[in-house]
């Protein structure tokens, strides 16, 4: 086959330009990334060889070799792993087939100096070679195949692929160094970089001219914790997560007893770009007796912990277990239980570090809350981890904090859902609660529409949305003594309110379910609420947007008897011709209540006409 030249996928071209021009100060990390890729290639072949030993043959001694040619100014990283065929070379090195590509590149484009962490978490470490290379050659022969191919590029928009005469399986990455990059031809400099970044690699890394590995070549997760330094954990996280950021939390333990396994898991410091991938896959690798099995073992980690990165190594699973068999393996289910308990327990301890946990919650709270809906067994531990904004506190609030501040006579945990906490804090539904000093949780994630009803209660206190009718605020004492006194004016107009309610019911008709006085309002004239048996207002809007509801529920319109406008309307309600004088105001108030709840006007033209008529009478 003759040489074939091809264009990089557009996203790769942009990414290469960003890597080359933005990460110069971090250029030595390219070696770590290439060594990490070589290690993954060997892990994958070792797994395939469990059922196809002929793929390995006599060459079962997996290793990574690094060599230099000072005359040619090349650095080569070689492995005897699974290798790639022609199509895989093109797909893996010429395209980016991963969800979030566009979003990723948009974020990079918004910054004058893109963050290396974003590039690292995207899993494109191979391209970091172009920081020091004028040309990169990747020669590879896939295990079990006779053909070999060479991929070549200068990183400026094109690459070529042609046949090669490589006689052994695996991959050689040869870097033709740019001028000024001679440090990467120095064996001692390479030794320092490997010791710093890749000592944790479980395969021997052999430098040219030596038979002894540069690294310890033992599984880091099997070593005692007191023998591991913080920077070793850090670099292993970089390797296993293909990340550049610092982990927020390291969880390292060994389970012993009926089931034995070792775990080394990390909570990332940044939100992975695939966190909301529909497949909800985790980033925990499964090993059996130090042999890599799979990157994504179904059932190993619950979906709401999919932000985890790391390794689980079982001593009890059969070495020849297939990925399909894992889905129904009862032993894996027990390992999952142990992992979940351990992670939730360590997160609970981590929560004592308020600032660090607040950052964690910002990144992963929305995912963790999925467990409140899905995982009834671990729900008590998840509720301990829950944090949210509230009407009384800018800092994150735990349920334990909330319950400890509940008012005398309060028997429920009140919450409101919406898109923005600041807007929710000024929602009319909260007015009566604020008057009585009652705290309301401000919930702004989509999952918040579902979990409170699924959970039901916390320590005997039920979760109750403030947008529902029937909130018995009367038994909770007001913090404003002046508001608790009934004045003569209020008593006088109270009798007229019935007439106004009857008038508004007649005018609004089937548009509303009912019209009634409100205990919750103090400064706004009206609000719309859901009846006790109906779906919550925000949840209904969410379901409607996703075509899950066609006919919306009718709402109850509540009137604030103490508001000046309502009092004047009530006073006029008994007068002759009151309907004609008040009907437009009734519709305007109804539309106002809809707008305050984030709804749109069903008929903007009619709203404008009614508003003009009312204004014309008062000008």
C-alpha cells in the first residue's frame, strides 16, 4: 500500500494548536502521557490473552522501553502491548470521538491561556508530544496481525499512513525533537522525569543501556499506605484518570475477610467532561490479581459515583472472567456494596473540611443526588452528605443544620425548586416563611424535582414544597410581633374578601382550580400554588419541556388579604358594577403570578390590552 495523506479532524487541528502554544511550561509531561498510553496497551493485551494466549506467544514479558538517538535527535517510547491496525491508527490519532468535544473546545476558545486541566481531562495526552516534536512517527503492529503501519505527522493539519516492516507486535512512538529540546536526549534527565511522573507504572520501564527498570514496577494500590508519598498518589491519579488536575480526595484501602480486594480511588478536583454522558460510565478500572480486566465493569460502581477514578483489584474473582459475566457476578455485587460504603464514609469525613467539600459539592453534588432517588439502601448516608443553599444562609446547609434550626411548631423541611437560587430567594412563596423566620432550602438542580418526594422524610421531618397549598404557617410563631396583631382595618375588609374571591372565581372560571386567602404572602398581592394532590409547579414545567405532560394542572390562586391592592379590590367587590371594574385587574394579577413563577404569558396581546385599559382609568 502506498502512503496515504489525510487531514486531521477539525477538532484535532484546533486542539494541536492549543497544546503546542499554551502548555509550553509543562512540556515534560508528554513523556508521562506516552508512557501511560504504553502501559494501557500492555494491560489490554494481557486481558485479551486470557482467552487468546496465542496473541502473546513466547513474548509474555510486558515492558516499556525508552531509547534515544542523539545523531538523529529522536526519542522513542516502545511497548509490546496490543498494538493498532491501520483503522485504529487513523481513529485514535486523527480524530476525537468523545462526547463533549464541541463544549470542550468552546471553553478553550473563551480563554486567552487555556487551562491544562481541561486538556488533560479530555484524554488527549498523546498530542502533548507536539510540544517538543517537529515530527511524530507511530509505528504499530496489532497482536495477531501480520501487517504493520506507520502514522506520521508534523502536527500542522495533516498526517500520513503507510505500511511498515515492523516485525514485532506493539507500538513505537518516535519523536523527532525540535531545536532547543536537547534535554530529552539526556538519559539522566529522562530518568528523573520517569521517577517523578511514572514510578507508579506497574510495568518495568527500561532505559536504553540498562537492564534494570527505572521505576519500582509494582502495583501502587497493593503497597501499604504508609510507604506511599503524596506525589506518588498524585502521579498515579494523573495516570489512571488521564488528568492534569489535583485530586480532591484519595481513598486507599484493602478489604479483607470473605471477599478480598484492594481499592485506590480518587475524587477529581475538576468536573470530567463526560460526567453527564447518557451511558453514565464510571472511570474505575477493574483488575484481578494485578491483571487488567476492563475500564468500565458494569455494576462495579453505582452510577451516582461515576465521577470516581482509580483501580479496584480483586483476589477472588476468576482470572478468566469475561466482561459479560461480570454483569451477573454476585461477588462483584458485594464488592460494589463495599466500595459504596467506603466512599460514602470517607466523603462524610471529608465534609468536615468545609471549603474543600463545598468545591466538591459544586462539582459533583448534582450527580450524588441521583443516589437519593435510586439507592434506597444507602440513602441515609447520602442524606448526610446533602448540601444546598437556603433562604437564610449563603453558605451550603446540611439537613442536620436545617433540622437543628427548625422553629417551634414547624413539622416539615420546606424547600422550593427552580433554576436560580438568587431568584428563588425572592420568590413570593417564601414571604410568609421569612416573616416567621422559617428556613427554606433553595434547590436548583433538575434531580431536585424528584428526590424529595422519593425520600419522603429525614429524621421524622417530611419534605414539603412551599409551592403547594395548605401550608399551615399559622401554628409557627412570627418573628415580627407587629405582624401578629390584627388591626381593625384588616378585620373590616375580611368580610369583603369573600365577595372578591367569589368575583374572581367567576371571572377566571376554569383557568384556576380555586381562589383562596393566603397565609404565605406578606408583600406580594397574589401567587399560584399547587393543590396538595397535584404535581409541583416546577416539576410540571420540567416534564412539560420534555414532552412528558400535555395538559397542565390547574393551580390555586392565593390572595394576600393584607395587601393594599387586594384590600381596595375587596372594598369595591360589593359595589354595583364591580365585575366590570375588577375583571381586568383579576386577569392581570393572574398573569403576574404566572410570571413570578417563571412562566410565560399565554396571550401577551391580551395582557397588554388589559394593562392599557386599567392604566387609562387611573391616569
